[in-house]
C-alpha cells in the first residue's frame, strides 16, 4: 500500500474510481429491493408497490462517493502519516499517562458523589428528577447488574444468559415479603440477596456439569422459567398485572419518604414537598450498593476463591489437576453473582414501586451481558463505562427530539434504540475486540504490577 | 520378567494392580500391574498408543478404570484407593500432582498467580473458606506470605524468577514446561506424574529439566513420568516400566530394560515370530 502511494497519484485515483464504481454496484444490488421499491396500501386496502428511484440513487451515490474518497484520499493520507512516523522512529504509545487517565477512578467517584447536588444546582428540583432518576439511578442499576454478572461471566467464564432471573427473584422477594408481611427495605435487601443466591445454587447444582453453549442454553431456559412462573402463579404474584404499591425505602428507619407520614423526611428537615429528595436518597443507596459490589469483587479476586474462578475460566482441567473442587468453585461464582442480582432486584422494586414479569424478559439478560462483553470481561472500569454508554445512550436518545426536524415529525428516536445498540456493539467489537478495557490486572506480583494483555486471557468455555 | 532388579529397601508409594481400561471395544490397558517406589523416578515408556497416558489418566482420576486397584501410600502410612477418589481429591487428599502432554497453564494469569492457584486448598483453609479472609485476619495474611514464599522457592528452582510477573502464555515453550512442573509442586505432592515433560525441548532445556527433576526427587518426592526420549529416560530414571498394546512387556532398571529383547523388538518393530526367535536366542545364550 505504501509503495503505491510513493509511485504517484494516477495509479491510486484509477483504483479509487474502480473501487467506487464497484461499491456503487454492490449498493445498487443490495438496496434495489429494500429501498428502490416500496409497498403500500391504496384506498381499497389493496397492496400495491411504487418505486423510489431518487432515494435509491442517493444511497448508491453515498456508497460510491465515500468508497472513492476513502480509497483515493483518506487511506493514502493515513498511510503517509504512518510511514512518516515509522521513519522518525517515535513510538506511538507514550508511557506517560495524562492526569485524567491516572486519576480517572477518583474523578469518577467524586463526580458521582456530587452528581445529584450538581443537577439540583443547575436544573432545579423538577429538572433534576430526570437527571437523577432516569440517568443516575437507571445507569447505576445496570452497572450493578453488570458487575454482578461479571463475576459469573467475566471471572469464572460461565456464560449465563438467564441472569435476569436472579434480578427477578430479588425484586419479587422484596415486593412479596414487604406487601404480605410489611418487612422493611433494610431487612429485605440482604434477604433478597440471600434468596437470589439460594436460587443461584439451586440452578447451578444440576446445570454446572454442562459446559459452554449447553450451559448458556440451560441458563436461558431457567430465566424464562422464572418469568413464566411469575406470570402464571397468579395467586401469589398477581400474574401480568404485577405487584403495585410496594413500600418505599425509609431513611434507615429514622425518616420516611411517604408524604403523609408523621416522621416524614421533608417535614423533619423543613423542606418543601418534592419527590426529588427520595430520588436523591435512592441514588446514594444504589451508589453504595455498586461500591459494595465493586469492593467485594476486588477483594474476592485477590482471595483464593477469586483466583480459582479466573483459573477456571482459563483451564478447567488444569484446575482439577491442582486439587480444586470445580463444582463448588462454580457454585460460589454463581451464587455470588446471583446475590448481587438479588440486591439490585430489591432495589429496583422499591424504586419503581411496581414489579411485573414484563421487566424481566430475556432482552434484559442480553443487555446486561452485552454491557459486560463491551466493557471487557473482568474489568470493572470498562463495564461501568459500557453501562454509561449503553444505558445512558438510550436515555439520551429520548431527548433527541431535534431529530424530528431531520427525519420528519413521525420519527420517534427511542424506537431506534436497538438499532443503535447493535451498531455500537459492532463498532466497538471491530476496533476493540476485547471490550473497552481488554487487559487484566494481576492479583499478585513480585516486582511490578503489569497488566496482562487481553490476547492471553481466555473467555472460558463454561 | 523379574520384578525389578533394584533393591527393595524403599517402600512402595504407588501400587497398580490388575488395571484394565476399556473404551468401547478397545482394550487400552489390559491387566497391568506395576509399582512405583518412594523417592525414585519411575519411567513409563512404550511406543505410541501403548496406553501410557491412559494409565496416567487412571492414576490421576481423569478416567475411571474398568477394573483394577490403584493404591497410594502416603508418608504417614495412610493408604488411599485412587480409583475411588474424585479427580480433585486425588491431588487434594492423596497428594498426587500431574502435568499434561499438551501444556495446560492458566495463560492469562501471571506466572506467580499460576503458582498461587496451585496452593488453593491450603489458602482456602487459611482464609476460613473466604469469610475470615475477607476480614483480613493476621493468620490469613501469614498464610498468604507463606504461599508467596513457596512460590518464590519454586520460581527459583524452575529458573523463572525474572518472569514472575509476566503472563504464563507469554513464556517460551521450555519455560512453560518448567512452570507446569513448578505449579504441580506447589500442591505439595508426594507423587508427581509428568506426561512427556521433555517433549519439544532443545538439548539445553532438556538438561535443565533433568536437573530440576533430580532436585525434586532429592526433596523426597517420587516421580512417575512418561517419556519418549530414551536418552532422558535412561539418564534420569531409577526404574523403567515398558508398555506395549496396554500390557507390560518389561520392568526393571534402565540397563535391564535397554537390553531386554522384547523392548528392542517393540521399539524397532520386529514381527511377532521374530520376537519369539530373539527371545529363544537370548535364552539359549544363557543370559538368564
């Protein structure tokens, strides 16, 4: 490639024209039926078709011209730059990291701590409802779920497609136990975690002799079973109607967030009534839960059990040859992951005040798994970034009403959520096949801690 | 086929009696009996497909033998029937560690981490099955320090100290072989089973391996090894067992085995009737 740029332009331009025409032909064939022809119903409700040659021409032209430009101008330019760099002998990777890079975690944590007050200051009480609830809490729930699943998929290498089942167990544990027995959130939070962990063990016991694809399919089935039980066991779960009026969490039993109650938070502090205080409180609760998940994960990775999880991901047979009981090791990974799913579930129930089987469909499992994979399996930072991008991105999409100007008034951007989700995944996987953070931090070192490149770590085979 | 020409002063660590292993219609091992003595290097040799690795997999619990008894006696006199233990228990309880023909390292973990994973059971106990360890009690910290010391000791023996913080997958082939042996040694075994440890090594690496194996034996760990490279076998082993078609054809000191006509026939591929001839000649010659 570099040689052809050296020899001169005509060669490159000729090639660019050829490639451009070829791209145009391919685009024409691809879009001929999809774009060039449109079906619609006429007045008599008969299905007829018409052509859209203009739109098709735009598609073909865009493909041809952009291919022409990329081959003719952009690629030679990049190649020349690379060549120049190679000649000057300067390494592209600089050892010195920027201030932001080095202190990223501290900056992120400080930002999260002041985030609710920042939004109160900037957009006021009513405006910050959206920013604290839709963005803050929503993203943090997914961060927690993805960190929980990361223990199972990222560390132990067990592909779990039914993780949302544990989320559902947690949510329904809180919803049912609080509405039937009136237990408080702070009692039921650990209990839902334990119940979810128990279900993790119950599921894990028969399933963990399966490996890889088989394990994935069975966990997927388990997720669906839980959902179908929730739908059909109407006596207890009220089926598709769901359970509503779930009690709010209290401020550790000191103040309540119910407006009518005697010891309400708003009255005690002499504030004007607004639901934003509850949301801010919930924000800090889920932030604390996330921090707990991260802390436990980081600690466990340095414990023998955490190392055994990672060893299991790398090579199960070698694990057994070293005297590691792989069944209990897998079960603890499953149970620990499920426990955090359960915590997140009970938080979800108290935040929504309403749970129904609708919230626990397979798509949720897929989204959580996608966040783990995009972030880089095993990396907490990468997963958090992926959650912000993925969940925050879909929330931002709701705000993009200006797109209606471009695409017409009946364009609803949030309907394109999955399309963008898929596009983002393809782009990330093309450029960063191991996720945002592909490298792995070693858990122990003799002289210096060096990240292990993602090319050495394995994904695990169940 | 006299049972060994070496002296019987050492007690037996592993006794394999009437071991048979059938895969469908294939008899991979047929009524095999052998002994490995404590503190010795016992080599298991034979042509390709003779069933050496199958014997190994039976001893280390990766296969359940169709028939036979595998008795392991530990230093404290306790006896374990290996065919009744689960694979991980054979390492954990009976003190048998193994390596693999195709190296099985945790390639994404560092060299040091590989050695720490091998000490899983000891560390698990010290960490109170994770719960006490999460609290960071001093007893656990002491155990962690001890485990790192042990890892350092074996890193030094295997000449890997400089690469302790590199991912195991990044090591050259010979170093990976040594690391796998060091990792197996970190489980505190009494019997170390090595499946072709010298395969693919150059002469210098091979010599380094021999030294390492001698050091391991001098620490009182018995070694059972499969090897193709006859020079390695003859140089380091105290006792050689030869298999062919799942049956033992010779058993004794390296010198004895080297001159055994059946072994020569098996390795050079002589026809069956010729073997009879060779044996007859030997017997006539009055070597026995």
